[in-house]
C-alpha cells in the first residue's frame, strides 16, 4: 500500500510538471498598459530655455554616418517667400517658417529616438545634411540623463542609487518548534536552492524529547504559474 501511494504521488508530480510546461497555455507575463489620458497643449508666454547639461559628459559608444539619399534630395525644389521656406515635391509642399532657421540654427534635426532598458540611440540630421546615429549605453537605475546639442549626452547620479546585494549560493534556515503529533519540541535546519521554477531543498528535524519526531527530507518542487489577473484602471 505504501509503495502504491508513493508511485501515485510521483506520477502526479511528473504529470503536473508536464502539463504546466508543455500543455497548459500560459498567459502573458507582461500586463497590458492602457494610458487613460488626453494630451493637453499649453501655450507658454516665455521663450523655451535650453536646459543646462548634467555635470558628467557621456560620449556615445558608436557614431554611424549615413550616405545622403541624393534621389530624394534631387526630387525636391526649394522656393523662398517673404515669410516661409517652401520645399515642393511631386506629391505635396512643405512650408517651413523662417523662425525655424533662426532659432537654434546650429542644432540638428531630430529624426528618431530608440530607448531601451540598457541603451539609447538618437537619429539626427546635421546642418551639413548628413544623417547620423549616436548610440549610448545607459543605466536608468543609477543615472539621470539629458541630451543637448552643445554638450551631447550628459548624466548625473540619481538621488538614491541602488545598492548591490550579493546573492548567496543557497538560502539557509535554522529554527525550532513543537511537533503536535508527538508533543515534542524540536530544532530544525533547512537549505533551499532555486533555478528558474525548480527548487531543491533539504530539511532536518531533531526531536528533543522523542526520537520519533526527528526526520531528514530531501525534495524538489516545481513552481506552477497561476492565472494572471489584469486590472484596468
């Protein structure tokens, strides 16, 4: 009877692992973010002030210069009026105000920004007409970043930099309690080690009054992912 129950228990554990890993459809781990706001446009009565760069200059790791697309450039015509600069193509005409050239004339035009957890790239069109892409490694947990044309990218430490904690090889526990079945106090020691969703553990209980309450256990657990509930705010 004992061997039968042990066999059934092992088959049940193996079945749960196979079902959770290969059969069950796991929900998405990342919740769906829905922004519930409307963009507000504010007209300010003061000129835009370019922010001061942070104290630590941060040069890009790589700078890529691209060839100018002469086919597109040659298909455009530039017309100058009293107020605007007109760029005419076969499909439409772009009107550029004269102040666009007067304000910050040395600044390049921003084409694209690609921000990831550990890197950032900025696509620029320089006043020389050559497209350029700059790439930086970044650490948002440690530094604040600011980009300006004169100083490029700069950074400053965050107010509360994270502390690095050394992860132990395993987790160790010592303690004690009372075995209610044998009415005997005991002391215990436990060790746990995790890899992904697998947990190995060993447990030793030493009964102080009755040896029957003592035991040594070695086991393995497999973590089953529960259903993720997403709350829409």
